[in-house]
């Protein structure tokens, strides 16, 4: 493993070499059946075994496994021809598409680290992410060019246009046309970097969550039990920069089946694809389930081919689960876990109708401890912070051993558990119920929004002297950010003025739905804003359905 580049820990300068670090000793538990083959190797085998079968479908575009494999090779050889070294990061910002799938797997085949960037992040945040990881190249879709165009000339990075023409970008298709289609056969080790997923934000230092090949290979233990290797047809409508999508995208390809990608989610179109293509598997976030079930003629669609539906990213409300179980064919599995990894729980909803208010029981090989503010374990039935440990744990925050250390709680035996920031309790049957979040995270449409990012932007307004951001109920998004502000004496700004100025700075997914002006904000005796008190009036009417 290479040492971090100069300036790597501080993230102050553009990194010019791989910063694959795991200096904090984590030692995840060993799987009962440790993987012997990387995802890269298995996908190579799948292409040779059934080259004529469909691999990737997006809209009217389709690639067979043989065609997909050749395109993966071209991507890999293009990158290697640029001098890509093992562990180097390659960034992509694009809606779901066949080129995105090719790039994802081609980067891995070349020995690179896939860095999928959130298209909902602000331009400022994206600049910080690319500077932090020192990406060797970036592949950009036309609809997101404006997010990166202004700052890219200041970075030593190769630029490729996926679907547009511009003199400052190389054409993706032209570049591939000149690349070799033979397999470069780069040897991939389990400890090599696989992907780097950034938490999005606008102001603070981005946190890159680093996963290696071992972690992703362990996740493939769900392939056969969930039927991903039985001619599965998986429909994915969440973006490929999200771990939510990746944990279903990879098992489908590993199983040699077919991935159907939606460039943008639309509930009616989703149902049309599911019926037409006889979809067997899908991964959806809670807000998508709600929108699908609310389609007036939902019951007229033939969804009888559906075998398993997955839900993750945020808790799925009990009433929505009940509706899905009653009207949407196939099993419903809800996963609780973190992009960082650690403890995972699974709720097999159709088998546990009295536990729909929970996120299920521990997945095999996982362990979760609930701790109080002093780091002591709490008894069964009491609420504590969720700390998890399991075979699928991140290597660490990229170049930030300091943050990795803050994220870890160790049991008396010295084993590392990841702190989730979520609060929860176990019942006597071992089912986990989530309550309030320790961290002030807002989950809107399945995307994580950090309240601190919003508050810093609000406080930068010269008319604002105090601010808090909270999540409030939203029929469309599950919850949505609301800003509560105290104005300076003599300020003439209206709530709409403040919201407009803040939203002009924030990324798309972070934008405030409203602003309320308050005389004061409630604080504890040590000066902390009492977020729970602020949220309570908005959520009181939601308790019976959650």
C-alpha cells in the first residue's frame, strides 16, 4: 500500500497520486465463506459464458454481455493509455446511462477507483471533491457541464464529454473508437480501492468514503439467496453515484443477469417498464414507493413477474409498507445500514407483519451495539446510538484518518464498530426500531442533507444572526429542509428573500423549502440549539403512520 501523497491528510492541494489509506486498524469480521474472486473477475467470466444475453438496458439502448465486455475493455485501455496507475481515482458525473455503466466497470478493470460524483452537489462542493481525491480524469454528461466547467481549467485533469461536443473536452465516443477492445488483464487484489463515494455538501471539507474490492466482494453473498443469478431483470431508478443503487447494480451484474437503468425516475414510466420488461428485482427509496403507490391506475399494471423489492436509504413508513404488501407483488426487503458499512439489519416485511415499524433484525455476520453518550452499552429496550460492525466496512474516510478515528467506537475487546449517528432500540425479538437521529441529518427523497451545511449558508446572510435547519414532513420527499432564522435588529429582508439567497448557494438537493422567522431559538444550558423541540410540532401528526 502506498503512503499518502504530500498534503493528503489536510486535503489542501490537488492530490497527484493515489491516497488509498487504511492506517486506522479496523479489522472487519471475517465472512464464514470469504470471497475468492473479485467482482471484476466474475463479470469477465459472465461475458465469456453468455455473450449474447442482455447485460445493460437504458431506454431504447441495449448492450449484450459480449458488447458490454468489449466496451469495458476499451474504457480500461483508454485509461491505461493515459498512464493510469492502480488506485488512481477517475470521476464521473452523469445521469444513469449505458456509458455510465461502461465507465463504472471499465475503471475497475483498469485497476482504478471509481469516483461517482453527485449531480445534486453544488459546484463549490464538486470542486472540493475533485481537489480532495486528485482524479486523473473526469467524464461529464452535457446536462451537468455547467456544474464543473468553471473550475475544471484550474485542475490538472483529463476531461471527457460523454454526450456533447466542446473544444475543452475530448469526445468519449471518439476516444473509445481508438482504444483496444482486448482485455488488459490487470491483476486486481482484494485490498485495492474499488470506489470513493463522497458525502455531498457546500461548505465543509468533503468526506470520501473509501471501499475496497474485498468489501464489495463480500456483499455478493446476497446474489444467490436473492436470485440475482437466476435471469434477474433489475430495474434501477436511483442514481449510480448513490450506494443505494450500487448495492443492487453490482449483484445483478455479478449474477450474470440484466440491469435496466432509468435516467430519471418517473413513477408512471417506472410501472410501464416494470410491466413491459417483466422486471423481477428492484431497489427503491421510500419516497419512490409512495409515488408509485399513489399512481391512480397502479392496480391496472401487470407486475406479477416481480420477485423481490428492496428499500433502503431512509426508513420506509409502516403505512407505505402495508400498502406495498397489499398491492405490489413480490417480497419486500428493507435494509438498514450506512454507506460507510458496519452493522446491517434486514426486515423481510411480508414475513413480519407485526414488525413493520422496525428496520428488521441483524443480517448474518453483523453486530450492532447501542451506546449512551458516555460510550456505554444500553440494555435491551432502551434507546442508544447505533454502532455497527460487519463484513462490509469501509477502508476509511479518504485521506482523513482523523475523521475515521472519530467515527469508530471500540468494544472492551478492542473491536471496531462504526458510529451511525442514528438513535434506536432493540425489542425482545431483536428487531431494531429507529428513533431520533443524533446527527442533524435530513433525508429528503432518499438523499442525505446535513443541517450544518444549510445553517452555515443561512448564517452567511448579513441579515441573519441565528439559524437552525430541520427536516419537516413532505408528501413528495418524505421530509424536506426548513430554515428557522433570527434576524438582526433593523433587518428588512423577508423570509422569501432569505430563502432565495440561500438556495442560490446551496446544491439542488439541499434547497430549503421554506424559511420561518423567529424571535429566538431554544437552546440548552450549554448553548446547543434544541433541534428536537423545533421539530416536534411538525412531526406530531406523523407518529401514528411511521
